[in-house]
């Protein structure tokens, strides 16, 4: 069992591979150096929190690169199921760990610069190196299918915790 792990951070730009190569957008999250969980594929819950443009403009810790986009984002507080990969993406041989979160819903908009609150609830498997992109895509499809079937069981955390912004 993996202990519940909570991460709260800004969505940053990655290599753009998720949507383009894999057909599965993954929100890349900043500030993960402190994470002590093993690398792997996990599922849980995520909430996109859009702070007001005026609040962000005055925040010295908020990255300048994202200050302009925030005012264009739709306001949402719904907590949704997510599947994520945490690690080196062996297929791409990254040299640094990344946390990439796929929200299990068709959102239809980008949310770079928004805050993402992520609750990791269950480890699904280890990371793998693949023979082909097709094999990787097949595993992603299986992971999404499994995650959709279990994340409904995590919804009690939405009400019984302070992890998420209340609607
Ligand atoms: P990047 O390499 O910049 O992370 P991706 O191709 O992985 O690019 O796309 C990720 C971006 O797509 C996210 O940062 C977010 O703004 C957007 N996006 C749209 N829908 C989703 C979704 N369901 N899950 C995750 N990200 C999504
Ligand atoms: Mg990504």
C-alpha cells in the first residue's frame, strides 16, 4: 500500500509529447523534488484551481511565464479521477523525474499556469521500457480503463480532507 500523497503545484509546460505522440494529455507538475514515493504509475484524484488574475499578479512566487494565461482559464472546482506517471519515463529516457497527471475527463481546454491539487491514492504498477510506441499506448489505454473503474472509490477524500478547495 502506498500512503496517500498530496501534491499542490503549478501546471508547467513539458515536451508536448502527451497529446501529440500518445493521444493522452498529461499535465506536468512543478515542485516534486520532495516526493519520497517510488516511481511508477498511480491513480487518485485531482482538482484544477484557478486563482484570480489580480491575486496572481501580486504573488512574487508565482512564475511570470504563466501570469498572463491565468485570466483566460475557466473557473472550475470539480475534483476528478486521475491517472499519473511519476518517474523517468523509461521509454523516453528522461534524466530527471517528472509527475504527469492525466485527468480522466475530456476537458477541452488547456490549464497551464493553474494550480493542480493531486491526491495519489493507489500504485497501479512500475514504470516500464517499451519495445514500441504502440506497446506504450496500449498500456496507457489499459491504465486509463483500470483507473476509471477505481477512482470513484476515492471520492470520500473530497469531503473528509482539507486537500481540496471546497466548491
Ligand atoms: P506538456 O508536455 O506541455 O505537458 P501535453 O501534450 O502532455 O503537453 O498536454 C498537457 C496539457 O494538456 C496540460 O498541461 C493541460 O493544460 C492540457 N489538458 C487538457 N485536457 C487534459 C486532461 N484531461 N488531462 C491532463 N491535461 C490536459
Ligand atoms: Mg505532459
